[in-house]
C-alpha cells in the first residue's frame, strides 16, 4: 500500500501529543548544552540523521487481489535484514528515484524480526530471516509510485530502502478489533497473526468494493473463519457505517484501523457509542484539510503566483506547475517534499522539522500552510 503512517498521539489523534511535542522541542533545544553524553542522544536526532540504505532485490512477485501485487524483497547476498515489529513500514527508493512508504505484511515471527535478536535467532530458519513482504495496490491517480512497481518491479530488480520504522505499533491488548479497508490490511496482517499467537480475543473486519479486491482473503480466512469477517460493498449495497464496523468489537477492545479517510472518519465518530475503549489508526495518503485558509504561493522571487484554496494543500497546487516536485507520505513526517521558503510567514504543520530547520527556511508544503491572504515565496 502507498503508505501514510502518521504516528497518532496518546489518544489516537493524528497529531503529536502536545506534552511530548513541547518536551521534544525542549530536548532538541537544550540537550546539547547540558553536557551529558546521555542527554545528547535525544530521540529526534537519530531520526533526522540519514542512515545507511539497505540494498534489496525483488525475489518473488505474486498477485494477491485484482489490482494488488505482493513483492518479496531480500538482501542480494542472502544476508539477514534489520528486524521489525507488526505495524512497521519500509521507505523504498524505486528505480526512478521516487520514494514511497509501504507496510510490511509478512510475519516477523518467521522472518526478519529475529535477525538482530540473538536471544531468539535459534528459533528461526536463517533463510526466513532475510526477507520483507509488501503489497501494493495500483493507484491510477497515485503519482506514479504504484504504477512503477506494478509495471517494472520483477524478480531480480534492485532497489534501496531505509530500515523499517514503526508509527503504528501493536500493543497486544487482551481484546482487539482490527478494521481494514482494502489494501489497509497490510499493516494489520502481522498484528492479526500476533494476536492469534498470543490467544487474544480478536476480530477482524476486512472491507472492500468486491471480493476480488480484498488482498489476502484466503490467507485471512484460514487464520480463523469465526473471527474474520469479510464485508464487501457490492453484497451490502454500499460501504459500512462506523457503527456497523464497531459492532464487532469485544467490550473494552482496542481498535486498530487502517483504511481510506471516510472509513476512519466514520469509525472515529461512532467510537464513543461503541463497546470499544480506544482507537489506533493509520491513514492512506493525506488527511483532508479541515481548518485551512486560502493563501498564495509564489514560485521564486519573480515567478508566478498560485492561489491555494482553503481545502487543498500547497503541495498539490505546486505539483500542477512543477509535476516533478517529489513527495511521499503527504502527511508531514517523511520530509521528501521539503522546499525552501524565501519570504512570507508560514504555519508549519509538519512533525518532522526542528525549530532550527524551520528557522533556516525549510518548509513541508504537503501540510504546512499560511494565514488567509498571506503569500509564501518558495524556491521551487
Ligand atoms: S510528503 Fe512527506 S513530509 Fe511532505
């Protein structure tokens, strides 16, 4: 899936928790000055430092739904890969240079999770520790990343990736409801296997337009037919309501949801009246702009001015004039779309840039905006 992975805050909201935002900002600003080697290792620094890229090769490809392919990726020399946990994703650099995020949908318990955990390495076949699996739906209007994967990635194709990261961690609560919309099953599949292994009280609802669009349907049914509910729009006359989805929740359940924006909105609205206790979610692509004001971007000091409507992102407007402008997450956490601000007062809404980088003029136009009537002059 063309991933969007916004780490939710402590209450499942798609913004950083306020307390930790301030704590992180404090640490970024003051830890180097405090002199302690321990404090210098503040948690944001490693994240913004580039890490060595993983070299990968496609070793297998199979169709897992009408417009979804699953790729198996491995180290070209057959060596072990960095470990991961359910909910993690890979940032891939495709042969064209596009960067995209995809959830890992394999099973860490029979694979890479144990690669760097010597205490458990003896439980794992070494051959199984050197592969990642991702699944990608072809999106006709998705910016070309999924089309490139479908059209050009075959066994033998080389590509690079960053180590897996996890912004959608599974906490293995005693009662769990998994809600997947279409390709949103990919981060949930490893969680379902983990829940089953740990004898949790779990249920999964997997929704889609029709049966042939549901990836991994047979694999899911085989896990536990009594706990897996496949629900298609063509059989039910339309998409499910939030209430309908949450009706499968055991009392006090934690809900893990990954799917399109309307599904997440429906679940959020119905949560309070449901038996569920908490919600963790991962969104596809950009969140809808709900509190934007119209402003203007200018392309260079003397370039053309483009109006940004209240309900569109600056990135989407910029890409109409500069189609090559790179992007990936569209949610302000990967940094791929960074541009330089030459003039104007921005409203930074990302979760990536430090105060110092913002002061240097860095801006992420996928989420950042400006006040009504403001003009941002960008070096693009
Ligand atoms: S596209 Fe990821 S931060 Fe803008």
